[in-house]
C-alpha cells in the first residue's frame, strides 16, 4: 500500500470524516459577523482551537482542513495547530487554492486559481505539518451552465494541482462543487455533476495522478434550492450513489461529501442513507464545514469563553456525522438544543 493511500484511509476509515475549518479570512469574517463576534486573529483562533481540542476529535475527525492563517498559529500552550490536531490522532490538511475568480470567456462562471508558485507553497505546508490538501472548483448550474469551458478549465486546474500535491508527498482532496443554488431538478443535478466528475477523472488520469492516493469531495445530488422539488433522503442517496458508481474510478479509496448549504440534520440524514444503500467499495463519509460547525458557532458566540459548552455541542454533531458515516444514525439520537 502506498504512503498516500495509507494517509487517505487513515483520514476516512472507521466512521471518521473531515472537519473543513478552512474558511478564508473573508468567509470566516462573514460567519462571525452573522453571530456578532468581532473577527480578529485571536477570535478566529479561539473558536477553531476550541473545536480542535474537543473529545470527539479522536473518534470522529480523521483530518482537519486548515486555512493559511490557522496552520501558522499556536495555542496558548505554545503548541502549533498541526501539533494540537495530531495529538488526537487526526491529520492536518490545508486549503491551497487561492479562490475562484471570474472565468475569462464566460460571463458568470468561475475558475479556481492558485497554480502559480504552488510547488513552493506545498513544500512550506509540508514543513508546517500538513499531509493532505484541498482545492475547490465551483460550478454554476442552470440550463446553460456549467459550460464546457468551465467543466474543462476547472478539471484541468484540479488535475494539475493534484499532481503537484502528490509530488510533494501529500494527499490531494479533489473538490468539484456543483452549487445548490438554482431551480434545477435533482435529475439535472445528477446529469451535470456526472459530466463534471467524469471530466475531472479524465484530466487526473492524463496528469498521471495516483488515484489511490486521492480523496474525492463532491456535492450530493440534490434539487436546486429554489426548485420547489421535494425529495427524500432515500432518493438523494440513490441518485448520489448512481452518480459516483458511474463516474468515479474504483481505485479511488473514498468520498467525503461537502455539506454545501444543507442544514446539519439534512447533511447527516442524507449521508446516513447513502451509507445504508452504499453498494460500492468506496468509503462514503463527510468533509463538512457548516454542517459540523454551525450550532457550535452559534452557542460559542453567546459566550466565547465557554469552551466546554461549545465542545459539547460540537462533539454531539461530530458523533452524529460519524454514526451517519456508518449508516447507524437515527433522528431519535438528536437532542433538542
Ligand atoms: P460546507 O460543508 O460548508 O459546504 O464546506 C465544505 C467545504 O470545504 C467547502 O469548500
């Protein structure tokens, strides 16, 4: 088994998943503004280190994706953040793209940037303790989108990123996110997501990426937020599995979904059904940002010194997600908070 395959399996196995705490400073500021906490370096660190020292880390969180600011910070005890994460048996990862900008040649779509100087930045992150990375390609969905141009340009960037990351001895998370915004049907989402993922693997193979040492982070197959379509978790699970079975090569060890604007309960219930119905060899787990942090952030914002209370909320969410990653979650485990 290759070293990269071992890392990927360590992050994803045994009901573990990923905590995506890699919000850029701009996004984190938006999240903190929404709960009326001042966004400075100290407050961003305080919230994140509260989560990273929670007791559920060792059972539920195989990897934490960090942002550049966080990977360079130290706790009040002088530990680096990767050291804190490693102390619970989890692995530190890093977001290495520099964000999505308007794609020249398309009016509204975006291309993710960050390839220039990436080789050097990766060596730096490895030294700081990162062993896996993330790059997010983002796709609009409508009658005309994603365009062939957006599908092709983003797949190319993802593949070049992945090849560089493996060269630096780390596991690349490949994140093609077809957004939930829009009035498209779940069937449209299935069709377009399939096209997007398929193109990513074409490019990954062309760039000689060892798929055993990668993780896919896709969206689930969902109807558009404004479509009015009602669909059960069972149907979401069936469509999502169909999409992955037909478009992801079997050498990929695991799939860690993004939550993408689903509520905490929706993201948990859908993942649970996916695991109940999973008839593939892929590990199917979570790489959630909002669906792991939302309630904890809301609670913490009322008293930022209540570490234990915040951790209790986070631990509950992480344990629910972990149950869902084993197909063993039930709504009755959710307590009212
Ligand atoms: P969400 O789970 O909040 O969608 O965030 C995951 C992520 O990492 C998006 O890039």
